[in-house]
C-alpha cells in the first residue's frame, strides 16, 4: 500500500504562482547611460529567440523539480501488511539488598567462596535472561531505596546495571519497607494482574520511613504480589584467636517479617541457604504464568522520499544550467 505520511504539504504546490502573482519585482535603476538607436532590433531578436526550440525547457524542468520536491517533503511510503505482535508476560520488579551484610562470604559460586551479592548477581542474571516478554525493573536498597532501572524490555541493560551494583552503594542498613513502597509507586499504573515484586534481603528492616508490614498492606490493596527471598547460610566456620567455631551468619534475618510480607500480598517466602537453593527458587519463579496483553500490530514502512528528492534536485539543477546556457 502506497501513501503519503504528510499529505497536507501538497497545499504548498501553488506557492510559486502566488509569489509570482503578488510579489512585485524590485524597481529597476535609472535609465541607461548609453542610448542605442537600434535598440528595437535587439528587442525583436529577443522576441524571436523566445520562440526557439528548448527555450521553455528551463521552465518545464523547474515545475517538475518543484513537484518532486513537494512530493518528497510529503514523505511517500510503502506500507507492508500488518504484522501482529502479541506481547505477553508480567511487569517484574527486582529489589536487591545492598546492605553491608551482603558482603558475608557464605556462598560458593563455581567452586569458589563468594559473598552473598555475587551469588545473587549470578543467579538473578540467568533469571532475567530467561524472562523474555516481561518488562523488568531493578530497585537497589540499603538505608534508602533507589530505582536503578525502570520497567523495560531491555533485559541486557538490567543485567548490566545489576552486575555493576556494589555493596554499600545505598548505605549499610536495610530499608525493606521503603523498597516495597518504591515498587508500589512504580507499578501502580500497571494492570493489577501483572504486578510482581521479587524482594531479596539477608537481614531485618533497620532503616527507612515505612515499616515493611505497613508497606505490605498497601501493596495488597494495590494488587502487588510480593515474593520474598531470605539469603544466607545457616552456619559457617570462622577462625579466631582460639581456633575455629561455627556461627550462624543469618541470625539477623527476620524470616517472620519476610514471610508475613509475602503472605499478605498472595506471594511466597523462600529461603536460600546456598547457590543451589537460590537457583531452584528462581527456577520456580521463572514458571510464573504469563498474562496475555492486547495484541499490537506493526506495519513495516519503506521510506521512498529519497527518489523524488534526488530527481527534484536534478531537475532544478538542469533548469539552472539551461537558463544559464540560454542567457549566453
């Protein structure tokens, strides 16, 4: 299908005629200093020359060039057949804890001891890569919560900015309630059956303006489903002056609050004590049923304006060349 994107530009077609009709030529200077007795013969010669073959060619080329330039400005296009693009999925917001405790090295990644944040990055990146069709956003929180990436289909950008996140970037404490509140704000305008927050933390709420359970109640009213993940091993061996001893590195994890947050919003609480459990949790989350959205239609467009533009410029150049040639 052929069409012009801006057909109203054809209204400027009579512009040269209007200029010629209403724009008075500038008055000529004084009389010539040299009077020629046989000036009439020059006038007769000019009149005769005006009837010479090809004398109207510059005018014709100028008219054709003008028509082509106006046609190019109207943006001629060739539209292909409509292509249906059904977008399905959810709007997923990831909230990742960057507090100081995420630096505890109680995880093993690829056979090497790693801190909690690096383990989260590895597993979450694979999860993000698999969520084709979803819009994904990223919230980073510590003492305060920041929107690092708004909802986007660009999963590569989300992965990159998550990988660049550093412990302590948002402070050493944990503001779980503020992270939930920020997610509610960013997802409020989205359909209720598509709002999902995956919140990952290894501690208890120790900062922020909003209490986690209050934020969870507001999330439930807004239709935001929250899945919470508690990160950290149950025990690890540490060395001190007296030798080695076993400690619980997750003693600050408030599992009761994390469970209550998930249950209030219709989600679930998961416990990730190691990388394998974290993998299984994200695999389970990866099986969230997508919600179909309205179908979108796309029509491929091929711009054709370069052709009339090029021909119009050639016609104009030809008109100027012929006019100069006739003048000589």
